[in-house]
C-alpha cells in the first residue's frame, strides 16, 4: 500500500508541483490549503507524513502543528519562506520533526521525505516485533519506556515531541558514550537527512529544560566541547 502524504500549502502552483512530484515517486497524496482543512484531513485520512507550510491564511502552520501534536505523532516537515532561525526554533518547539526553507529543490524535499518515512517504518517494526521489546530505562528520577513511548520525570509523564523522544531514547541507550552531532543527525533524523548541527542543539536544549534539575548546569546530557554530547543518566 502506498504511503500517504498530506500537503498543506495555500500557494496552488506549489501545491500542485509538490503533489505531482510525490505522486511520481509512488506516494498517495492528499492536500489542504488552510489550517482547519489540514486538521480535518489529518483526522479523516491519517497520513503517514505531513508537509506543512508555515504561512497559511488565518491559522498559521505553527498553530496547526501545535493542535495536531495533541493527538497525532505523524512526522511533520515544515516549509518556511524565510531563512530565519526563530522560525526553525519555534517550529521545532511546537513539535515539527524537520524544516525546509523555500526555495528548495525537489530532490532535497524528496530525500527528506524518504528519510523521515524510513525512520518511521523502523520504529513501527521495532514496536511490532516481540524481539524488539525493551525494558524501560531507569535513571534515578527519570524513566524512559520505549515500548509505550513514554517518559516520566519525578513521577510525572513528560510531553515530548516524537523527535525529542527518539533523541532522548538514543542518547540513553548509549549512556556514557560520546556521540557526535553528525552521528546523532544520521541516526535519529535518518541517513539521508540534510540538516545542520543546530537542529541537534535545539532539541538538546528542549530536553535539558525537561529532564535537568538545572538546565543551565546539565548533569544528564553533557556537552563535549567541539565534538558532541554524552548522556550520563
């Protein structure tokens, strides 16, 4: 069965171009031109991935993403017309998995889509396989349950974006090991991920605010200057 992609883009020419190219790659495509339609289409069609433009009429992409994240873990690739770091940071904060700045090449977009879907299928296969079952990881007041995709801190369940959870689980599974930003990008975001180290840094900052007693003096996720990060538990 073909994977389904929801395109949320109010510029009709770009929407049609994206739909044509993704269909040519063998994907099933559904479209929406505004926020309310995007939410309705997600609930009705349950896409495997969402391409979400930030600049939408009425309800912008940030708000759409925030609403969808309350109910869905569907991977979201945000499209932004500005190469502005604040757009990327806010997009990641509200739960987007990746971002792409316009203008972009169709080759790059398709590479991102393939990488995100490949990662999604890997997670689904692990969760569906009895051999892939893992016991929760416990570090003092922090519990990471990969099977339930749940994290508890001081007994309370944390609200994490899908990518925050995957990053934390990956760091914890490699406790004590220094991981470079490049290796983290390749493993957590996908082998074909085309991004930069700021993506990792932003997610690390969000995680520290949620699992560190003092995020300014982290004890769990340690920065290895000039190299990467190390999880100490």
